[in-house]
């Protein structure tokens, strides 16, 4: 079975130090720690240490922390991915009512995860699994840990603009679609 490589965390950077302060000594233990953190938006997505300060994170901040930890410890072939998938009432049941009220079968949603040897790893929540979105992936690109905020938003919005142009029967502006998407994200936190 293809697994993420495990290694002993060394004091080689800010993120490594944050894990070591918590007596988290291996990459596997760091991954479990991150996965078990509460899901929620961080106060400052540009500061990866906010995951530790806020004691929570999103798919973006959680996976960026794990990517940065791998980088600091010399493991460069773990990739931070930005995927855009068809978020629908089947793979994300909490948004079904919102999508139905706007007459949408799905909405393209950006999601961050790790990739190693062409296998996807998702540490967003305790029960997260690549099978939740992998078959619905529309697009993916490797990004840097520093690109999880504004760059990710821009890539996502550009994708939505193209998607709207390719689907002229969907009569929403990009602003309206983004607002619907924000309602879906709100639905997920309830």
C-alpha cells in the first residue's frame, strides 16, 4: 500500500518547532494531530502558525502546515494540491438544500489536500477521505504553502468564471455564484 513516508521531526523551521513544542515527534503523529483539530477558518491564513494558535484549521491551512513540515525536514516530493471538484448534495449532503434552492446540481469548490506518488491524502477532518471528492475532481494544480489564501481564491474564481461561460444556462454572475458558495460553506459549519 502506498503511504506517506514517516520521519522523525527535526528542529529545522517554525512549523517543525510548533509540533515539537507539543511533543509531536513524527510526521505520522503530526498528520493525526492536524486531522483531529477542529475544522474552522483561521484568523490569519497567511500565518501557518495560526493553526496552532487557533487550535483549528481548514483544508487549506491544515495541509499547508503538513506540506511545510515535510519541506522543513527535507521531504520535497509531498505535494500540496489545489483541486476543484463538483460539490453536490451527494458528496456534501449539508449543502443539498442550498443547491436545490438555487437550482444547481453542483458548484465547483476548491479543496486542498496532499499528494504523494499519485495518491491523494486528505487530513481535513477525522472522517475525511479522498473518496469523498476524487471521482468528482474537475481540475487540480500543485501550489505552494504560501498560495493557500489569495492565490487559491483567484484560481477558484477564474475557474468559476470559465465554468459559467461554458454553462450559459446557469444565470448567475460570478458574484452571485460566490455568494451561493459562501452559503454552502456556512451550511457545512452548522
